[in-house]
C-alpha cells in the first residue's frame, strides 16, 4: 500500500505554506541559520522526490564495499588499511524506483573514529539529513554500535540493520550470530529488520606455484537490494514526507524555544508591574467592592498585555476560551481571595470607623490589614499572570499552522500514515511539554 499522490501533494502544499508564512526577525534568522538551511534542503528534496540513504558503521565493517556492490561499480574508496572515508560522500544510485526522481547513497566516516560525545553529535547530524538509515555490522553488536543505534532511534528515522561479511561463517554460525545480535538490541529496537549480505566475499584459490591466495568473488547483495527496492517503492514518498515534517517540527521547536526565552523576562516584568499597581490600589482603598472591581480590571489588562506579548489577539472566541479556562482555574483561588478580602475589608472598615473612639489608635492597627490585602493582591496577580501565560502558549500552539498539525491532518486522511504513527510514536522527537518551563 502506498500513500496516495493526493496525500503527498497535500503534504507538500501545507509545508510550503507553513514555510512561506514563517515570520522571522533578524536575530532569529542569524541564530537559526543552520537549522533553516537544513530545513530548506529537506523541503527541496521533498518537492523534487529525491531520497537519501545513509550508511553508518564502525571503521572497517565494509560500508564503502556495500555501497559499491549496490551500485555495481567502484564509486566509493576502499582500502585494506580501513578508515578511508574521512567525510561523507554522496553518489546517485541508478536504481529505478516508482515516484522517486533520484536516490542518493551516502557513505559516512566510522562511528568509532571520534570520541563518544562527538560521535553522538555526528550521528545525529548525519541522520537528520537522511531518509533511511543502514547500520552495518560485521560481527556481534558492541556497545559503540548500540549507542549509535539508540541515537538513530531517537531521530525517528526508518532503520535497517545489515550484517556484512557473512561469507566467513557457516550457515549455522550465521544463524547463531544473528540471534545473538537481535538479543542484544535495546528494547525499542526489537522490531528492526536484519539483513545478511556479503559485499566483497573472498574465495580461496590454489595458484600454480601451490600457494593459496584469496580472490574477491561476486557480492551477495541481492537480499539488501531487493528489500530496498521494495521498501522505497512502497514507502519512499511516505518517508520523504514524514522526514520533512520532522525536520520542520525540529525547527519550529527551536523557534518557539527562543521566543519563549526572550518573552519570559518581559512577561515577568509585566506581571510584577501589574502586581505592584494592584497592591497599591488595594492598600489605599477601604471599600471591598472597589477592591474587587479594581483587581478584576488590573487582571484583565494584564491578560491583554500578555496576549500581545505572546502574539495571541484577544478577540472573539480566543478571548472567551481563555477567560473560561482562567475562570475554572481561578474558581477556588477566587473564592478564597473573596473570603479573605471580605474579612480583611470588614476588619479594616471597623478599625477606621472606630478611630474617634480609640483616639486614632485603630488606624495603626489597620495598616497591617492593608499590607495583608496588598500581599494577597500581589500573590493572586502573579498566579493569574502565570495561568494566562500557560493558556496563551496553549492557544498559540493550537492556532498556529505547525508541523504537528499538518501531520495530524495527513493521518486523518491516509490510513498508512496513521498506522506508521501507531507503530513509531517517536516520529516527532521534540517534547513540547518542556516549553512550559520557559513560562514566567
């Protein structure tokens, strides 16, 4: 089952509109220049139906030989000394695949050539730029390969495990080795497919002088070639679309994170200013109803100011939804505030009225009451501001056309995308819940 052409076209159109509507200021263009460039490259490949397959593995596992066997000629350098690939190399695969205009094969440096931290960064960066990952092994999987596999799994990209050099084992040994590798997979990788090949098998030959020499024989690459052709024919466009959405989601997350970080300080200052104004009004005013009306006016003005700061216009349905949620959140808080304010206000009025009878001493007692009222006003204003900021973030998330919204829209219309998301819930890797930590 392949995704319909209408689904692919819809994905292209929605992502194109989303990209065109990105309003970035100069600071954001500078800070996100690298991510924006990578995003535009991915979107361009989606529009042109150009697919990328990247091969990863340790030094000397035969990555270059594997790609040469797939291509049918020696395009990638190989050497018995190992470690020939110092940087990523790209070659077009002349394999005809329905609906794909080009297939690019990428050879990468060995994942064990650099330190662990750098290895993780390189693997993540290269995986982000590809649509399908081949992880090549030539023996039982070790901790470096498991670490790299876990990094690839976090990207949400489709992965095939390739066991190379199977010509050096008997059939039973190969079966036992495959079982051992699968048993050592991390739990989230248990469903991955493993394909056994021999990219450059060597066969012993006795020469005329009686010496035994090994010569390279025909590669055993058909299982991998057939699987790639089948996979790309049925799901190539799907992978391209999902990877473009994932790349867009990563960029959108970075953009939102930067904006919230810059808005946090301004929001805190805004909430503090309104809390001070509200506290001052409550402290000097002795009447409860005026306190409550003034407090409501200050809170409303604060919400309007925050809405402008976070870019959610306070008009029509958005305002009604926000005020409804805030009223629910503040129900208990408001009730408690009303009760406390009522008691404090009554006490304060009694003290003021009794001033002539106490020769003015009750005025001194009313000062702590006013301060308590002011402190309560500050506290409730801060809570209201934080709740408003949280709801405004939720409102902008629902309002903005963003990659996750596009994905949900596509999943609703295409059963294959819905099934793929059910099988791979990590398809979108960014956790937006962490953005709430950036609120005031």
